[in-house]
């Protein structure tokens, strides 16, 4: 291409990459995503930087791990001083727009986006801060619980459906605005949905698609509490598992609703891609489909995220458009790599990029250049009592927490991660090599201290700001009603001509 490409990012929430081994699984009713995948480069082993919304999204935006952004959990402030891909692209001449969720916490609700078309679905303050000083404390009013499973089913409208309907509407309207040509700059539009995140509630038309679905039960049945690893036990306790007696019928309903909401997203994404095509911009636009983290969906008895198991940690990533030939790569990559890839696509000069990103551009993989570095993950939020780290290198995944025995899994031989090879004496050398990597990459004592300090500061600030007059940080979209449609400071002929696409 002679110019910088347009970029359309389609982001979803809590979609496990295990359902996208090479594009969406056959049993999923997703014609639009399957068509996109067929013409895209598909990354079959992409991992989240952290299996929780805000830490993952801050890393997605910056290319930095949570230990470097300071965004450890869903109530950690995203510093306004951290450059994001939106900053880099905007500085390089792009129009940058966000429609939907990004779960920014703090007064800065743009982080490089020139315009944000919707508010967020989750709060922007420090109210969801966990507290390592109170290990095992369950904060009931915002922690996950298994009511999302027992209450799964059908509804015409929910909090989340209302949000995503609006996200899609504004995303489609923005594509129309871009097509009208009032702004000559290349553009980057991020449309970010909250589905298929729990609660597992779907519209009837999509629920009906999965009446005879063959995947309504997990591959690995629930393990007893005693058989779970230490962190999985903490997750179950954080999710208040003792208060619920989950039945097979409830598991099937929850998974069915989750699959139905993937089809709901497919419908919305199909409209966006169709609008892009009808507006004549498909050939000049790179389309990137991704998720922040996955969902365990009842595998081993676990739900939601917060775990390094693949159901929670593996995410879909497909990229189509100029420069990306259709195909697949099994090389492990990270959502950390998305920001450097977008910066690379926008042809941002290397000497203007902050040094030391944790992610790396994926463009060399399109040129047959193999990636050598491992994939790294971190977790330091609810259900943990101390920071956890993970290294995915080749066929192996190694998980470490100072409180727990190590975990080593051979994902080729054991994709369900049922056999912890760290307990096998014949793997002692490999475990030692991974531990050397951990010690070289992380100062775990310092990591823990920084998380605790951040939590303690935020508890003080949150409780102080809740006294007296409260001024929210949540994004308030400006509809600019006085500048839309026909107003008496405008010429009607000009309004009608500029709003039409194609022009007369």
C-alpha cells in the first residue's frame, strides 16, 4: 500500500482461545467470524498478559506487562503518562476512536483515543481494589460468584446486551462517518464488546442455535476441592463455591448461553464488516479480532478467569487485510504483541517509540521469521494472595508463585493440563531452567511489595473520595447534539451533501 492502512480492532471480553483452535470451532454458529478467519492470519496459541480484564487491557494498549504498567487488578489506575498504541498512532497522523469497553480506571478516560463514543460498562474508580493484607477476604458486592452459572438462561435485554447494542450502533455509525471523507487521515477504530463475559444470559434467537450443541459439558469434569491446586482452591473460595451446588443442567445452560453470546457477537461483527465493505474501505483496512482473556467454562469445576490454565489464559487472535496472507501460525504469541504490531503497521519511526516494550511486533512472523522469546503472563488480583507469573515456551508452560509448588505442563502431550510435571524427578532440570528464567525476569519480593503498596494507597484514596461530594471519573460521552443533523447555523444544502455516501 502507498499509505498507512486503516485499522479496525474488534475486541471481545472473556472469549477463550480454546474455542478458536484455527478460527471458531465448527460447532459455533459464527459465519462472519469464520469468513474473516478464512482470509486471515490465525494465531492458534495467543495468550493474555494477565487473566483479568483491566490488567490485560492496559497491557494490550501499551505492550507492557502489569508489573510495569502498575495496573495489577480491576481497580488500579492506568497512568496517563504511559504511551499506548492510540498515542503512537495519533502522533503518526491517525484518527483514533474507541466505541465500547476498555475499563480504564482513573481520571484519564481516553489514553490516546481522540474520541470515545460510549461510556464504559464498569466503574472508573478504585472501589474494586483487592487487599493482600486480608488474605482470603471475599468482597461480596463485586467479586464473581457462581450465581452467573445457576442463573444462566434467556432474556430479551440485560445490562450487557444494552451496552453491546450501543457499542455496535456507534461503531457502525463511525464507519459511516469515516466513509464520508471529512477527515483525510488514516484511522484506527476500536470496537470493544463486553460479551461473552458472564452472566451467562442470551437472547432467544441465539440460544435456539445451540439446542443440539455437542459441547454443552466440559471436557474435564469438576475436580474435588481437595484435588485442586492451591490457586484453584483460592479461586473457588473467591467465587463463593460453597454456597452453590452446581448441577449438570446448570453447567449446560451456562455454556449454551456463552456460545449463544458468541453468535450474538458474530451478528454484530458481521454488520460492522458489511458496513466497512459497503463503504468501500475493506481493501485498505487491517481487521484485528482479539479478546482480553478467556473463561474456564466449568472445566475442572472452574469458571470465569484468574487462572493460567489455557481456558482462562488463551485468547483468539486473527488479523486480516493488507500484508496478512491467510493461514495459521502455532507459534506462541501474546496480546502484548498487538500494540507493537499496530505501531509497526502505522509505520511509526522506531526512534520515536519508548524503548523496552515487553511485546514484539508480529509482522516478522508474516515474513517467515521465527519468534525466539517466550510468552510471559502475570497475575496479582483477587483470588491471589501474592503475585503469580507464567512462562509459555515451546510446548511447555511453567507457573510460579512464591506461596505454591511450581507447575509445569507439556501442552502438546497434555492439552488439558492434568499432569503437573514439576512433581516428576525426571523433569527437575527443566524446572530448574524455568526457575532461572523466573528469577532473571522478576524480583518476586519487590513485585509483591509494589502490589501491596498500590492496594493500600488506593484504599485510602477511594474511602476519602467517597466522603462528601463525589465527582465520578466515568467517561461521559458528548453527543454534540448542537452540531448534528440540520441546525440554523448551517446550510441545509451542505449538510445533506456532506452526510451522503457515496456523493452525488
